[in-house]
C-alpha cells in the first residue's frame, strides 16, 4: 500500500542517491537542520534548481530508441552513422522504402553491417 510516508522515504533516498546535499534534502522535507539558516539563505529558487537538476521523477525514464542507441555506439567507434545510412541505399538503387518501419529496419541493417566490417 502506498502511503505518504513511503513517498517521503522515496524522495529522501532518491535525492541522496543522485548526489544532492543531505542538508538540502532535509530542508526540502521540512526538517530543521544544523545549517538551517545557511540553507534557507539559498532561497527557494536555488533549491528548486537543485531539485530540477537531480532529475527525480516517479515516472519511468524514457528508454532510448534502438536506432538512436546504435547510432551513438557507431559514433563512439569513430564512424559517421549518417554517412553509413546514406551509403547503403545508394549502393542498392533498386530499393524503395514503403513505410517508416521499413526505413528504420533498413537503417538498422546498414549500421549493423558497418559494425561487422
């Protein structure tokens, strides 16, 4: 069962895991800390920025698209994925792309072949 206390614990542990200063976390939770006045002097906007930069969210993080991940991996190897994707259809001019799914499959195949080479 989800209770307010569980959400507070989630908030604390996740922000701590993301590297936010413990005093800031405690202040955001409404607790009085030893450095209360120092944290309070940061101002609400500064604390909001710290929270926003942490990226904390109860929604699952969007996973990268398979094609984008393969392009990033190809770039990390020093190859240009855009040149590879363009090169493949030019080498086979008889090909026609009927849908975006077919286009994506063709791009994945082209990048896969370039990685094998």
